C-alpha cells in the first residue's frame, strides 16, 4: 500500500485541500447549532459527516 503524501499533490489540489480544511470548522459549528434547533435526519447525517471530515483533518489522515 502506497503512503499518501499531501504535499506531493499538484498545487491546485493542495490549495483545494487547504481551503476545505480551513472552512470545515465554521461550517461544523453552524451545522451543530442548526441541528440543536431543527433536528432532522439530514441534519444529523451532515453533522456526523462534518465531524468525520474534521477529525480526519485534525489527525492528518487527509
């Protein structure tokens, strides 16, 4: 299995990953507040997905 190195990507892909990484936390906070006030199945699913993406960036899996 080949090791994934973030910095060996093309510059445009690296920029996309950095932007997604920076935007994830504010969107996660907004979705958490929205889920607390208007809990629907879709909101809970999106919140779980965003938490997973945030943890993956935090632990540097992505």
